[in-house]
């Protein structure tokens, strides 16, 4: 799977163990090795840092509503994924995406 840059209306709600729900914009879905990851940016006025990007392991299902997110549990995996995300942000694709804002 290549990099997926979402449409403006692609959102996802994160549900945390403490009952909190945070609505996020999907920034990208991108591969690292054999796995896919998703980067999410919370919308404003939800009581969280809007500059913090949430990154999870992303497992797609046949039904688009049945995606599964998994925590990144090791420092090694986190380093690989964050490096790939940084490269993605540096790419011309994202420069063009955010030039219109």
C-alpha cells in the first residue's frame, strides 16, 4: 500500500480507556516495512494539545468502518515509524497539500 493522503472530510474518533473521545483529522496512512500506520491530528477545543500527532499501527478491514488501531509498543518500532512520518512530512506531496492553507 502506498501513502494515502485523505480528503478534507476524512476523520476518526479515538476512544480512550478512560472514556475520553477525541475527534481527529486523518493526516496519512503510510507503510513501514510490512505494516501500515496512521497519523491523526486532533481538532481544536477538545482539551488536548492540537499540535500532538497520534500515530498507530493501522489494520484495514474489508469494511472501511471496521479498521483496527494498535499501539506501537517498542522504542525500535516507534523510531522507524516516526522517521518514516518525518520523511513523509518533508516530501513534496505534503508541501503541496498544505500550500493551499
